[in-house]
C-alpha cells in the first residue's frame, strides 16, 4: 500500500443522497406539520426528537464533503486546458460579516460551506413556537471570526442546488 496525499475520492452518491435528504426535510416539513393531529401525536414527537439533529448533521456532513471535493477539483476547475471542469460560482444566501455593521454581502457557495462548518449556532428561525411552525428554507448560522461575530442566512434550496453542481464533475 502506498500512502500519500490526494489518494482518495469521495463517494458522490452518498453525498448526493444526503443532499436529497436535506432538501426533503426542509421542503417536506410543512406537509408533515399539516398531518400532525395535535400535541400528543406520535408524528409530532418524532419530528421534535429528530428534526434539529438531522438538519445540523446533514448540513455539516455535506459542507465538509463539498469543501473536500472543491479542494480536490480546484486545480482542474482553474486550469483553462480542462474544459470539462468549470469553477463553481453560486450564491446561497446573505452574509453579515460583522454584526455590529449593517453591511450584508452575497454568501458564496464556498463561504456557505465554511460558515456551516464553523458556525457556533444553527437555527431554523420561525414565527412563534418552532414546534408549531414548519421550518423555513433559510437557516440562520452564527459564529465568530477572530473578534468579530458574523451571521449568515443560508438558503437551503440554493445550497443544495450548488452542492449538486459541485459534484456534477464526477458523475
């Protein structure tokens, strides 16, 4: 066996399946909420038990896979001789790099992955009680970069769209 750098490839089918699960959780939550009969409904308990954990798990695992794959593909995507590979440019929401300032900038796909991985707090903010409202398609990420607190508004649908494009090169 030979050991060395860049001697593996991610299983894109696994990552794409996780992206589908993430999209399904976010887009299907309203339909699930419509089926819940009341406070004691087993569906409500099931949702309360797993929704947040699944959402965070899928966000982090896909973000890590995206960044690893992007690192592996970077030299091909920036080489003009490699016409089959193009640099991925996609906006996935908004970023406020410093919460003490009012400036917001587009959240690039690469930065979205970084913010997911480095977030200290991930929330699906709803109006009212989260147990009574479906999760939105925009997730709020909060964290620190040095001494500056940042906040990112991640559009899950655009994140999944960009992530799928990220793995298109190896399908």
